[in-house]
C-alpha cells in the first residue's frame, strides 16, 4: 500500500505536488470515492483522474530533458487559456511534466521528466537547490539595494533567504542594469518581487542555471536529454 499521490507520480502522470493539488480539488477518485490526502492504495484499487481510469500498466521508463524555455510559454502540462505549454516543445511519447515553474515571460533552464522521486528531491526546500537568474533591471541599481537583496527582503509578508547578487554591467545609454542573482527558494514570482521590494522593475528575466545545469549550448526553445551521469548527480543533491 502506497499513498495515492506517490502512485500517480511514480506512473509519470504528474508530479507528487501536482497530484496533491488534484486531490485537494476533488479530481481524484479511489474506487469511486473522492480521494483525500493520506489515502493509500494497492494494486486492486481503481484510481480515476478527472473521470478517467489511471492506467497502471503505463511505462515507468524514466526520461529527463533540459529545456531553454522561450518567452510566452507556460510551465504546465495543459493550459485552460490555450497558450503554448513547454511540454508541447518536447518530442516524447512519455507523459512528462516540468520540475517547478518559470513565469510566462521568463526564459531559461527548466527540467522536464516523468520521475516523481527526482522532482520531489529537486523541489524540496531542505535541499537548497541553486537557481541562477540574470535580470535586466530598469535604472542603475545601488549598493544598498544589492546589500538588502543579499541579506533577504520581505515579499508576501515573508523574508527571503539570503541571496548571492552581483552586477554584471550597467548600460548608461539605456539606463539598465544586468544583475545576476542566485537563490535557493522557488516562491511565486520571487525574483521579480525581490527587485520590486528594493525599488527596481525587472524588465527581462532568464534562469541561466538550475543546480549545475546551464543552457549555454541551447538556443531558445531547444532542449536536450540529460545524461545518466547528470541524473545521478542531481540525485546526489539530496544527500547534502
């Protein structure tokens, strides 16, 4: 017997977090009864998601992709508004989902997989996975703002963890700053809100590295398969 969200995740239907969301929304049934968080299932139990029976014979072969997410794409499997999803950019017959999210207009590194265990490892706050962003900021960012970002700022009534921040360049003609910021959290619109909290608007944002994976050799919209060595290294990040 295993928790229903773990079974759904292991079958590659969705990440465990997304499965828990579906449970809370009442969209998962176990033997025609509405599932609750904590419910466990066995091989004989019938799981329905949005009215469809979950196929327990689904291939459990794991796949791993690194995508350089383009602008104007959503980091979901499906979008009710009909916008292009990042999943549609990957040529695979496996049911994959993104590890975390990037905003609609944010570009850069994002992993897509059907490995629920790795997804949970990379998303868990205790593992402090590094996310490196390059932000184009309106104006010449000052030393006080950099200092405050480094020590943590209040967004959504909660202080962010200390960040590593450095100015890459200042464009006097356009009056913009290029700032690199490294965080370990994954809160909603976090980087943009952090800059807003110190008085600067973020004009463009790209995640240039997730953990040790960068997008240097990937053009916008391109992706590649992760190597076995890279997957093992990602798993090792949970052993810190």
